[in-house]
């Protein structure tokens, strides 16, 4: 092949590679933007966001998949209650707090990872300093609530149910996750329930809720009493 033809062919290959790279970067840009939802966004993910916020008492509008001013205000309320940046935009951090994948897909593996993260964080916040069995027990209570008809049917829904856990309000939920809590969450999700089916727990030395004493006690592990 003449030298000028080889040069032309090489230039053509470089040109095509550049086009492919540009297209790839554009696709990545679109993909990353797809993980951010704000006023004006529409679609199934917006509907799921509305559904979660409505179930947990943050949103009272229509679950229609349209991110309007009502959805934005509900997101701001959720962010404010959970010590996040209050901007009314559902980005990766808020998606994770909602128990939703921050990627473009929401497969079972990523969903389990989010559940494990949230459960670990709540165990660490609520049972820090408790014996290991007591940490697993707190995780088991959260999972028992997920299966109980009186509570939300997701881990994120149970954890973020307004007024359910004091750790969301006193800052402990935002502290670093203890390694033992990660293991306890895994054990609880694998089916270990040291409580025998409890859906409540409390520390008698700290609680001011008199109603909780009316619940039938199952057992005590560490400082926590577990009840039905």
C-alpha cells in the first residue's frame, strides 16, 4: 500500500476512535445526570421517590411521577429531618438515604447493598456499646417490622418512619459505622433473630415513652428490652 494511503487509513482510524470516545463521554454524562432528580424531572424513579416519601409521611401529593413543587418541598423536608443538604434535589446521597440505588439500574444486588448499608448504620447508631447479640437483635427488630403489616415494607421505610428512632434526630445516625454493626447487619439479614420475633425495643433507663411499657416483653439483651 502506498505510503499516503497508509497515512490516510491511519488518520481515518484515529478519527473514528475520537468519535467513539466523544460518544462514550457523552453517554457517561447522560448516565450520571440520570441519577439526579429535581423539579421538572419525570418518570418511574420520580414515582418511586414520591411513593416512599408519601408512605413515610413527608409527602401528601399525587404519586404521578412528575417532580413538581410539592415533591421538591417533601424532599426538602426529608433532607432537613435527616441532616442532609437541603436543596430539594435528589442526588446520590439522598437516593441512598431513601434506600434507592444511585446508579442507572436498581437490581437486586444494589438494592441489597443499600439495605445492608442502612441497617448497619442504624444498628451502629442505636446499639453502639451493646453486646454483639444485642446489635444483631436491633437489626432483627427492624427486619421484623418490614415483615409486619403495621410498618413500612422496606428497610429504608422502617428506618425513616417519622418518630421511630431517636438516633435520626440526635446525630448518632451520621456517625461512622462500627465494624461490629456491619457484621451484625449481615447476620440479621441472613436470618438470625435473637429476639424471638420482637418488633419493639427500648432501654428502660432512658425511655420516656410510657406506652412502650404496655407491650408484652419477650427478652432482655444487654440494656435493651425486646417486646411484641
